[in-house]
């Protein structure tokens, strides 16, 4: 049988049973919730008056946080260095004197963060539709207590059979181990699994490496692609400024199906 025929037959036979969701910015609106949590934090600690322009302050925090998140994911810094270090750098960047403030900021921010409950548009609608039809699970990087609390507080837990937390498993996306663990625990076959997430590097490439089909969710491009068609990923394609790349091997992308959506409820079209 030719490779193409084999591929097509594989796709036709594919019937998803197990759906894995990323949490932050896929279901739980991390960007909005973190914006609010940081604002509450600096107000509580009396730092708000020292900040002239909160949206700018937040955008500096956002990029520092991303930088620290990647360092932690690559095992270059510890959990504590990640948590406190991001605030130290933020205060230095804003000329605010530190004096133990970073620890207090981190503590308050971590308390406030999981109390924020804004979900991504369409999340509830999609989960209501999928619940009962498929086995649903969450695979998330991030710290155990925070992620668990976010899921409970925001009313997401009732939809999911299992929650896979990187810290508990000892492996972070895109490592294969966390996906392997999830597939085994769900008693699933990788051909019947589908991974949905907003990160190309961790969610999409991670699942691809395991031979699991993926949906790349890019809400930021919804205004650029307002007709909201489901887009099939092709190697070398660019979407506005985003250029999804397959680095490891060209074979990875051929073995699985990658689709791109701009609104979460486009999942209803696919599933
Ligand atoms: Mg995410």
C-alpha cells in the first residue's frame, strides 16, 4: 500500500474517543485572569500608587513571566527562582525598591490568581457539547496547587475524568512522558486521542511526537480569519505573523493530523 493511501485510510478510520485539553489560555483565560490578579495584588500591597500606567506595567510583567516560564520548563531555574525571580526583575525594570516585596508579591499573586474564574469564550458551550460524548482530560504544565484550584474554582472539574498535572507526573509538555502517562491512564489508543492547545511548542509538537492528532488554537488570529474555517496545517505555512514549525523531523507531521482553529467552538465542527 502506498504511504499516501495508508495515511488516508488511517485518517478515515480515525474516531476520537479521548480528548485532551490544555488549561491556560485554552480553557481558562490566563491572560485576563492574570491581569486582574496582578492588579489586585499590587493594590493589596500598596504598590499601585507607584505605578503610573498599569497596562504597561502588566505587559512588562507578561514578558518577564513568559521568559521565566520557559527557563523553568527547560529546567534552568527552580520553582522558587521562577516564582520570586519574575517579581524581582519586574521591580528592577520599574525602578521600585524591592526590600522583600518580591516574596510578598508572589505569595499574594498566587493566592489571587486561582480565584479568578474567567474562561475562554466558548469553553463552557464546547465542554457541555463534548461531555458525555467523549472522555475528556486536561494535560497542563504548571504548579499542582495553582492548577488544581483554578480548575475547581472556575467550574471546569465536572467535565473532566482526569487531570494530568506536570508537577505531579514529573514531566512537562512537550516531553513525551506526560502524554504517554495520560494515554495509559485513560486506557486509550493514541489513534483515538486528540490534543487541543494554544501552544505550538508544547501542546501541538508534544502530541505530534507521540503520534496523537492535534488542534492548534489561535484566538489572537480570530480577527484576521473572521470566516473561522478550520485550517489544515501544511509545512512551511504562515498565519499572519505566526509561523508554526516542525523542527524535529519532517516525518512527525506526516503521521498525524494537525488542524488550526481560531474560536474554541469550532471544535463542534470537528468532533
Ligand atoms: Mg496554554
